C-alpha cells in the first residue's frame, strides 16, 4: 500500500482536511472553485467575496475621507 493511501486512511490533520469537500462557508471544493496557495486549498468564491468587501470599504473610505486601516487586515489574537 502506498504511503499516501495509508496516511489518507488515518485520522491525522492532513487526512481529515483531505476528506473535506466544502469550504467552511459551504462552497464546494471543485477544480473550478479551488486554488492552491502555499500548499493549502482556497475557495475562489470566498476569495472574491472578501475582495469585494475590501474594495467596497476602500470606496467608502475615499468618499468620507476617513480611513480605518483595521478593516483591511485580519486580526490575530
């Protein structure tokens, strides 16, 4: 049995993640909707939604002249 198949049958983090078929927001991990970035799967639909929200906030900031940079970055605890 190949090592990759043996690992996939297990309960390690990599095996659990490999079995996931949808992103946390419920979009399917299909070839058309998935990109690989630094060895991780990313949902293209979620990326586009995030980019739209960021662009909308930037547009609102330009209109008001006030920039709240905390809305453009993720907060790490």
